[in-house]
C-alpha cells in the first residue's frame, strides 16, 4: 500500500514529492522528518537562495 503523506507546510496531499527534510537529532537521537510538496520546496529553496546570496 503506497504512502500518501500531506505536505507539512501547506497540508495539501502530495501528488509528487518535493523534498524530505530531517531535523538534527535531539538528546535521544530522534529526528523530525518533514515532507514538502514541490511548491513549498520551491518557496523554501528561494528563501535559502535569498538568504545566502552573495552580495
């Protein structure tokens, strides 16, 4: 049975996967896994590029 997660940003059902992000491990070595749709992935990527753009 295929997994059908929702985007953790916009909560829409994922038709196609954009990305999966993992948090750093906590004190118990557990991580948080986030699924993003393509649209939310592109928004996050644009924010990263803007933040780290060379001036």
